[in-house]
């Protein structure tokens, strides 16, 4: 049974983890380890495919006689061997194919991290609830020292740091638009002359935040710009680092810092943008 199915079964059947603190801790640890293993397996497949693509690309650019491109790919292969993860900083725009496969690998790894954070968060919530129930049961049974230990474990679980550090947004944008980062929330600012985020002739598309859908509500400023009501996004900070990837023009992928993330869209028509916010 994979980790996602195991968690689903847990949420359906309730927390039948064990009757004492040791059993609860063991159950939580096993389920959390299974989630991490699922994430690592997914990322491992992504990196294997990325490694293979680098090899194919290297052979092609050698035939083209492009030394700078060859050296860049070899450097990336070495980095990947030393640090098995998708790259944070993309190659120069002149190396469009390399940038494209780098972005695909980064996007897949970020999604795996975001999925892990979501599933681990649900699991942790259930674990904290089970610890609270155990504490009450132990107090009722006059097992005070054990109740104190259960409380200590619960408080530690409540303070656990997030597993993942990335939030993924996908938005349909037509024209220069700003995504504003504040501590714990984000919102859009769209100039008066531009279309609202997600709006097009065929209707309205949501902004995807991970697997969730966000339909922004808009307020018009005195200067004519439209500002969305903020979306609560725990973990985001004004200084968060952001990668903006236009689906139709991957060579224009850009890295920037908050609080103002300017998404430049000078070309006619709208397109999807993938935005990774690192906490």
C-alpha cells in the first residue's frame, strides 16, 4: 500500500494508531516515513529522466561544436552528481533547451515537495488530535506522568516545521502583472489597461495554488488598477525567492525576490505562467 492510500485509509477509519504513547509515536513515524519515501521515489524518477536528457543534449551540442554549451552541461552533470536535486538557478537564455529541461525537473521536484507538505500536514493534524485524546484518557485513568509525556509529544508535533519549502501557483495572465508577497499571504495588482488574472474571452480560469483553485475577488484603486483580496498562504514571506516560468516561452524563465514579483508579458495574447514561491 503506498503512502497516499495509507493516509487515505487513516482519515477514513480514524486514528486507530495504538493504545499508548509508544504505539502512537511508532505509527506516526512509520506513516511519515512512507510519505517521505514516496516523495523521494518520485523525485528520483524525475532526476533520472533529467540526467538522461542532459546526456542526449550534450551529445547534440558536441556535434554543433558549441564549447560553452558543452561546458555548461558538463558542469550541470557534475553538480547533479554532487547534489542530486533539480537546479535552482537556470542556464542562460542563450541555452534555451537546457533551461527548458531544467525547469521541467525543478517543477516536478517542487510539486513532489508540495504534495509531501500537504499530506504530511494532514497526517500531523490527525496525530496531534490522537495525542490530545490520549492525554485526556490518561488523566481520567489517573496516569498523570504518562499524560504529561503525551502532552509534551503533542506540543512538539504542533511545532513541527514544514517538510516542503515551495508553493506552486499557475495563473493565466495577459499583460504585465504584479504578484505581491506579504508575510503569510499574496495578492495580485493588475494595471487598468490589462486583463484580470484568469479572465479571457472564453470565461474565467482560476489561479491554481497547488491542487486548490483560487478565484480572486477584485477591488478597483483610484488609479484604475485592480487589486485582488489577499490569499492566505502560510510560509510565504516578503523576501521569498520566486521563479516565474512562462509556458509558451520557457527561455524567458526568471528568478526574482519579493515583495513585488513583476510578471512581464509583452507579447500579444495571454498564456499560462508557472510560479514557484520558495519559503
